[in-house]
């Protein structure tokens, strides 16, 4: 596999979207073919699973299994083929979100999530992003940003305490594999956040 896989993470309200779009444009300007995608989602089946996960009541294990089922379809149908074509894959959330939301937020068993990660992303090599850009924002700041947002889904509707747990989950993933992550202080102006994103991508040698 020869392409490059980059994921974007952070609690709801951390402000990933505009930067993913800008980064995509920066890569296209360099002549790269970019596959922009998201999780849960990215295929017709995974998008249907996304609608269920974001809207239907379910227990934590069902939720964890559904996000991994969506991921499996996404990897098989979209991510691995795009990497095999030497493309750049920009994915709005990946498995760190499962550890953060289902593991941290819902308190679902961390070791079991690791087993599912091995099953779903395994093969000759374990599929992981080359770089994960983590938009790190205090949950209180994110909560203030989200109050004006659209009708909240099952996650956005959670109290701030839930997002404290999610943030702790991201912190745990970061601590276990720090060299994969670029931790960006998202509590800055969008312009400064963008400069930090760009610097992180350049430091990895992915943009000149
Ligand atoms: P989004 O709004 O950034 O597209 O993310 C959808 C929601 O799904 C967000 O609240 C985080 C949540 N989520 C999980 O709970 N587990 C996962 O594995 C993923 C990828 C997302």
C-alpha cells in the first residue's frame, strides 16, 4: 500500500471541518488525488449504519459493534483501494473516535475495543493513519460552541461530563501512540489553528 492516510479527531464542536476542506485543497494544489471521507460512514452501507448510531437508542456494545461494522465496510470498499491507488485519504474521524466515545464516553471495555480494532483493521499489517490530527479543545469551550448548532444527535446531546470522558479517551490513545498524533490547540483563532495544522503536516513531510 503506497498512499497516505490522515485522520482528524476531536470532541464535537472542536472545528475540524473547515480545516479538512482547506487541507484537501492544499494537497490537490500539489497534484495529489484526494479521497475525502468520514466515519461512521463513507459507503452507502456505512452511512445507513451512521444514521442508526446517531439516532437510535442502543446499548454500548451494539453501538461499538455498529461503528466497527461501518468501519469494516469503509476500509474494504474505500480506504484500502484508495491507498492502493496511491491516493491521499483524509478521513473525518477513525478508530480513535471509537476509543474516545465508546471507550471513554460510554465506558465500554477498552481491551475489547482493541480486539475489534485488530479484527477490523488487521490483515498483513494493521491499518492505522500515518498522521492523526487531534483538535484538542476544552469541553466547556466546545459546549458553548455547540449551543447554537443544529438539532443535536445522540452524542451532541450529551452533557459536558460525557465530553470530559471522551477527551480523556483521546488523551489515552495519544499517550499510547504519541508519534502518530499531531495535537493541535483548537482553542485559538481559526487562522492560528490552520497554521498549526499546516505545520504538523509539513513536519511529517507530507506537504512542502
Ligand atoms: P461527526 O459529527 O464529527 O461526523 O461525528 C459523528 C459522531 O459519531 C460524533 O459525535 C462522534 C461519534 N462517533 C462515535 O461515537 N464513534 C466512532 O467510532 C466514530 C467514528 C464517531
